[in-house]
C-alpha cells in the first residue's frame, strides 16, 4: 500500500490531492487521461492500452503512480528500471520502454526511466505533474537507484526548426530566451539536460527530437 496525501493550490484555494499506485481498476480512467492529454497530432496508437497497463502494475508497481482530486483520477506517471550507460546515451522511446509495455524492466536496474507523465488539461494549473515527479524521486531514493532519467518532448521546436538546430533550441530554453511547455516544466521539476536525442519518438511538434534529462540521487553522488 502506498498513498501520499497533500494539498495543491487552485490560485489561493487549497485542494486536497492523493497520490497512489494505479491498478487495473483504473484502466478506463488512465486511457481517458491519455486521450485528453495527448490529442492529435500525437499518434493515438501511443495512448496506453489495457495490455500495457497490466504490465505496468504487475512488473513494477512502484513505478505506476496516479493522482486523484476529489476521488477522480486526473493524472499519472509511469516508469521502469533500466541500466543506463552515459557513454552510450542515444536510444529511442520504443526500444527503452519496449513500446510502452516495460517487458524489459530490470528489477535491479540502476536507473528509473520515465515512460510517461500526463495530467488531464483541466487540472494542469494545480502543479500535479511536479508532485508526481517528486514522488518518483522518492522511489529512486527508496530503492537506491543512481538516477531518474527520461526523454522530454520539445513541442515548441517545430515553430523555429528552420531557424536553429534542436541543440540550439534547448540552449535557448535553458538560458531563458525561449520557453517550451515540456522542457521548461522538467527544468522546474529539478531535471537537468543530458543530451538531445534524434528520432526519439514520432512527434511532429518536436520534429522527432527529445531532450534526455536526469535527476541524480543526491545520496549517491
């Protein structure tokens, strides 16, 4: 059993929230949130399906978390354990997550890899994504892993791809010259850039790029 209760804020109004592990009884709600969070042009075939969710909750329940507001499931975050070699960092989402099924989960892997994080659009102003990420940092520490890692989409890049490279775009976001809905959010969550990865995911807005970003376990540095 894992449950974390806290208050988030809708403006100045405290709102009670609960973070817990999701189960197969949450399947319908999980798929609904995916559909709301990743509308076209995001490929619908990349939304969760029942078989993937079953693997998440059976293979690595510690990495299958969701958040509720008023008893309604409104967001989730999913991860698996892998072994990561910084000298060979390039990969794509499909291979490192086994197409989202996490059948390649390594029970003693040194890295918690984030497969997905999504919040229903109506609840994004509450800061729930940051709290879910914080909960995953706690999993990293609890299980003694080296880091949390994941590829961040760059949905603002398509607007300026003709003017700059993906690496230059990331540099502009990190320096504060530009804002990106995902990369800026992950920076606020404490994630730091590792490297830009091409052909990470079929994603028109990101021109198929992603920024690999990590959070290092401060107790193991």
